[in-house]
């Protein structure tokens, strides 16, 4: 996260208190599966060495396989949650996930407008499970109120295409730059597009993840596609990126580190129930395998190289 953090800690005088970690406020659903929502954000932000300030926006009824329903929280209650802690704790970055309703979008946007200098990472999940009469007002409010405040909009390639370019009718999918142009027209500076399918190379299928501005692609990482299905991956990436920006990382470097963190979290993912795999945000805290023992990835495959144990993201973590 902050490469100088350990140097600063070493330079402290005896009895001098170390500076607190950067704080990230996340507006997201309460997801009882722990895969995404505020539970996933708290795990990710803490794993990145930052301090999470979770604000619950709606109650999500789901398991690890599917979403059943949601119950939005009163928008005044959302505002009160956020304002109460904002009067006490300075925030270094925002992360916005699913907000539940158009009214809550407006409430969150009102809070964000008072802290325009704080970077915002907005994540757009797949909302195809929502009834159309709920989804369309929500998406329009999000376009009008959240996108103008966003430093980075993240999301899956298909989801962002449906959201930003709903009238797209070309046989080829839009490029990351074309999505960035559409987001830029609403005021968003960058898009981080995940899950861009690349041509297969023999039996191997790769996906691309691209950070783009309206001027073109800036950086990205290609990953080999996992066979397993995941839940919580998008929230993990957005929360990791927000944590890195909160610590003062430069955007392109932060994107590279956040993507690497996501890839390792998925590679170490686990299946707590009968549905999809959940990212393991604390993969780096696991003990290395015993000599001669080989771990398995979420799809049951054996990692090619287990010589080096996973490294903690960012600075050394405090142990209390």
C-alpha cells in the first residue's frame, strides 16, 4: 500500500505513536454471505492495510449462488450513518457499491458532493436480477449523480456496456476506450473494465482487464481464466483500488497492484457453501505449505509455482 510506512514506523522515537492507517468509507449492501457488500469491503480494505468505514445501504437476501431480494434502508438512515462518523474521522477515499434505490443514490451523492477532493471508486455490479421498474430509475440516478463524482468506474465488460452504451448494436463489443468516452461524457475520469474476453490460445482462455480514459487505454493485466464461478470479485477489486488511492498511490500503479491482489484472492478462493467461490482476501496470511505439500486453486488445479509464499499487500501490518 504505502511503501514508506515501515520506514516511518522504524523512524519513530520511543513512545511516539505511529500514524493511523488511511480510512476508506464504503457505501454498500449488507450481504450475509460475506462474499461482497460491506462484509467483503471490510475484509479487503483491512487486508490492504487501510481502515474501513462501512455504511449499509440495503439488505441483500442472497446465498453464494444467487440473489433473491433486497430491502433498501431509509435514505435518511444512510445519511445519518455516514455523517456521524464523517464528523469524527477524516476519509481518504470512497468506495461505492450497490446503493439499493434511486433515493439512496441521491442521498449518497449529497454526501460525496461535500468532499469533492476525496477520490471515489464506483463499482457497477450486474443488476439484471432487479425488476426493470426498480433497475431503470436506479441506473439513471447513478448516471446523473454518481458518475460525475467518480474518479474510476469499475465493472465487468458486459455490465458496463449495458450501463454506459445500452444502444450499442455493433457486432463487435465496445473497447475500453469507447466505454471510457461514454463514462467521460457523464464526468467520470477513468474506467477499469474487467472480463474482456481474448481469443483462446489452444486450451487456454485469457481475459483482459483494462484501465482507460477517453483518450485511450492506459494500463491493464491479462489473466488466465478460472474455470470456477466467483461471487464478490468486483467488490474486491474496487475496494482494493480505493484503499491504494487512499494511501496516496498513483492511479496506474494502484490499478496494477489491485488487479494482482484480486488475482491472488481468486486463486486462493474457497467455497463455503454449495454455490460459487468466495475470494480469500487474506491469502497472504496463510502459512506456506509444508515441504512436499501442494495447495490447490479454486478450480482444483495445482498452482505452477509454490516456491515463494504469498506476500502481504502494501506495508507491513500491525499486530495488536
